[in-house]
């Protein structure tokens, strides 16, 4: 919790006292929620166990991609299966990630399946990219 003390004649946007009004001392508190979040996007035909394609997870501290995956393996069983079979690629931000890549607050992790059944429905082979 952060706060500030308003003195005589001061105003604050969260207090209903117009400027110049007699306010001797008032404590204006601002609660800041220090949440560290990571966004996890599933590309191709990948979906989470609940059908979602974009997941947001709270982190207590920066962690490795491997630890993040293992901590949420019930939510993303298809991703875990592809990861263990080395049939997907992870990116953190714009860089290709390894299992040891550190994931921190605000990062976007994307999972792209390789040319498997989960992915080939989106891009049929031999069609030049059109369906």
C-alpha cells in the first residue's frame, strides 16, 4: 500500500475535495496489486483442456519454461505431449525458447506445433497455402 498526505489547499483526483477547500490532513491510500503475469498462447489447432487458446498465469518469481510447463501440465495436456515428443516450438517474446529460458512478468509464450495432425489441418500439404 502506498499513500500520500494532502496538506492544506491541496487536491487529489481520488478525493472529492475541490482545490482550495479546507482539508487539514487526509491520507489517500492506493493499493497496488503487484501481480506478475505471463500469457501463454496456443497456435495451430492446439487448445487447453478447457478449450481456451490464450491462458494467463500468475508467477511468484521468474521461472524456467520447463518449470512453468510442469506447473500447469493439467491445463495443457496436448502441449505437454508435443513437448515430450519434441514436436513443437516455444517462443518467449520474439525469440525461440529452450526449456531453460527464463519466463518473467509480462512475457508472452507461444507454442507452435510442428507439422503434425494438430497443425496440418490448418495448412494442408501440396496446396500452396490455400484450401
